[in-house]
């Protein structure tokens, strides 16, 4: 394929929108394009193929995707091809083309690995009509064509361990977009982690729509725990491994024991709970046993005393009464999560919540979200204040002007807090610092005087 596609002017511009899982798909597509002799460029004016990997999860994300496609479409030349890829295209197909008629090719998220094939079809096509590459397939394809399913950011890397979802959440369109869950074989994930280890990666973030469902389709029980055990024993030079997107009810005893046993598995758990009132959760088609949450969080904190728990919640879900919202507020106060994200309900046609409509006014949703986050801000501040005076390891993400920015084990990239450190530390290294100050989300620190010292040119002296 590379011989038929390679031309001097062949190159691509790729814009990735949405979550980290989408970013992994984008980087995998980029690898395949590069392998076919089509180089990446940072300026769309210099590209023959303009690719937007869209997000179609909620309303604002759809609008952003359409707007970015329009901007590229309105400015593209006759010798350029605009490709709409990803979730929005998979879900709405031709509707996207109606809103952006300049699109030349449509590629769904279930066949992201066909990006080079679509590029060749666009270059060789004899008619002006757009090419639809949206085959009727039930799940995301497993023929990855040798592309790594990772997204590397400095010395941290997202690793996609599965795709799709079999959960019935009423508000979520992911099963419509992706199909049911498809896990990658343990040996494939471990081999990829070993390649990342050889590249000097120091933090693995395991991602999926539901990481705790990993291996179910492969006939495995406690698949995530088994995967972590293999990763820890076979990539011993990667010091940090982080679990993202756990599903309530599937954080098993074995997973807890694995987190406690292996120091590489960070004491951090991202477990979106969405709500706390039983009736709201039932309408959401989510696990409604909040007693399980109380028990499990207590058990986790007993087994992993330094555990940081992040969760997300939806306010303004159809039918949410003042009483139901107050139950959620009390839940937040009781469990005192380290990190919380709150979102207002977004009406999504085609989901099983569609018959419920969107009856709660936007201003009520916003008031509830703001109130919830005010409660959480105080909790987060108090938890951060407890860290002042302690020495903690941070992953250094950046430096300049005599300062450094880093993250503790409590902070996943982009969604959690940061540590602002006096002095310029080497980017990509894990360095101990002493916490000197606390804010609701972030910390301040100085280099630990009993740990490494900065010497000339930003080097560290132990």
C-alpha cells in the first residue's frame, strides 16, 4: 500500500478531539499513515489529507467537532481531502456530511485501522462524491495492523486495554458508537508495555470504556488484576501504573489485593459513580446499591491507606428531585473523595434515556453542579492541607522561569491537580519534593532538602 500511496506531496494533518481514548485512536491512525509513507504536518495548509478524529459523546463535543470540520472544509483547496473520522461519524454518518458538505471521506471509529485504505481511495477516486467507509460491523476491529494502541505524553503513556462497552447506562451513547466490549489479549498489552519501557516511559495509564470489565469477553475472571500482575512482573522498570475508568460493583477483592501488593500500581482509582440516590441510579440503569460503595471505599482505604479516589457525577438527570440531589450532596460529604468532576445532564437522542426527555431547566442544573463543586472544593482543600510538610514523589511535566510543574500519584494528567515547585527540575523524572502549600486543586512545593539537589544545567545531585 505504501508504494501506491507515496508521493512527494503526500502528508496529513490530524486534529484529535475528545477524550484520551480518542487520542490513542488518533495516534494509532498516525502510525499507520506514517508507515504508508504519508508524513504528518502541524499546519493544515501543508497537508493533502485533513483528518478530524471527532467526538460524539455529548452535545458540546458534537458542536466542537462540527465547527472544526467546517473551519477546515471552508478553507481547503481542491487538491486536499477532508476526512471526518471517529465517534461523531460512526454515530451519525451522513448527517455529518449534511452539516459539512466539504467532507470527502467518512471513517467510523470501529474501523479506524482503515485510514490508509480510505486515503488511497480518495486519491484515486474518479467521481466527486464523498466516500463512506462505515461498514456494518458489530464491534471495534481487532486487526490493529501492528499499530501501538498508546498515546505518549513525555514519559507518561495511555495504553488502551479494551474498546467498546457492554454496560446499559441509559444516558450513554458509547455502546451505540463502539459496540460491545472487546478486550486486547494480555500478551499484546504486555508486549506494548515492554516497548514503552524500552522507550523510557515511567507512567502507564490503563484506559478502556470500563477497565474493570477487561477480559470478560475472553472468558477471564478478575482480568484487570491478572493484567496488572503481568505488567508489574514483566515491566519492572516502569514505576507508575494508574487505573482509569473503573465500574462500580466490579472493583473486586483480588483487584484491591493487587493494588496493595504491587508498589508499581499507584494508590489511585478513577471510579465514575454518576449519582448516589437509588431511584436516580435506577433511571440511569446504573448499579443502585450505594451500600456497596460505602463498604468498598472503606475496604479499599483499609487495604490501601494512601488511596486517592476520583469520581464523576451527573446532576440534573431527568426526574432528579431536590431530595435526590441532597442525597448526592450528603454522599459527597460522607465519602470525601479526593477528586470529583460534576457534569450537567446532556440529552442524547438514541440512548435509552431519550423517552425521559430533558425536563430540568438548565439554570437548575448549573446551580446544582456549582453547589456540588463548592462542597467538593472544601473537601479537596482539606485533603490537600493534610499533605503540607510531607515529602512526596512527583512526575515532572514541565519547567521554566525558575519553576517546575509536576503531579503526585494523586493526579492523572489533564483532569486532576498539579504541584508547582520552586526550581527547575528535569522533565520526565520522578523527584521527591516537600509540600509547602495547599489550594483546592493544586499544591506548592520545594525540592526536598533531604532528597536530590539541583546543580548546574538542571541536573540532580543525590
